[in-house]
């Protein structure tokens, strides 16, 4: 014991604080991503409306978005299970 504090307890507490801080940062970034996605959808709807140009954009956007969902968000969900 150092100064009345068990080092293992102090290390565990520091790790918990670090994990909590990291989870908070990830949560804030995910929320910002969702808000920016909403802004993107509004801008696309404003400029393309319901037409062939908007349909072409959404068709081209599906594959990269699917890859992000599978690899990016899938990795985060697996990391939470560990």
C-alpha cells in the first residue's frame, strides 16, 4: 500500500475513468455523425427532390454506406462485447 491507497485499486479506478471518457468521446462523435447525416439528407432533398438525380445519388451511395455499416459499426459493436 502506498499512502493508504492500494495500487491495484487505483489502477482499476484509472482504467474505469479512461474507459468512461473514451466511451463518452465515441458517443459524442456518433451523435455528431448522426446530426451531420441529417443535414446531408436535408441538403440532398432540397437540391434533388424526388427525381432521377436523387435516385441516382441514393443508388450510388448505398454500397459505401453498406461497407461502413458492416465494417465500421460492426467493429464497434464487437469491441463492446469483449
